[in-house]
C-alpha cells in the first residue's frame, strides 16, 4: 500500500475518516503542514505493536552484546531455566 499523505487540516476536518483508515488498515497517515511532513497518525493498537517490536529488538541487541562479551548460558542450562519458569507459572 502506498503511503497515505494528507494535509494537517484533514485531521480537524476529517478526523473520523482518518481514524477509521488507521484502524482498518493498520497503516499510518502522514500529515503535512505547509507542504512539509509534520506528524504521523497511528491507531493505538498499531502504536503499541510498534513499541513492542522496538522493545524486542532492544532486548535482542542487549542479549547479543552480552553474548559477545562472554555472557550467557549454555543452551541446556538456558532451556532448563525456561522450563522452570514455565512450570512455576503453570504454563
């Protein structure tokens, strides 16, 4: 899908239409001010998904950096810890 770009005045004049678009397609709407990019509008659900993805990437990068410094556990110990966590939580 191509980027949806609209003037900032559309946010005031067509809020419901923009909101419906963001929720239906899980896509952002880019708003311009005086012909220049100014804001990006997302549904709350899509924003939360994006934040979760960024947090996952941050944690993965942190883990990889730790591994490169010699941190971490052997795979059998890591799985044993995970099994204990899941067992304690009844999963």
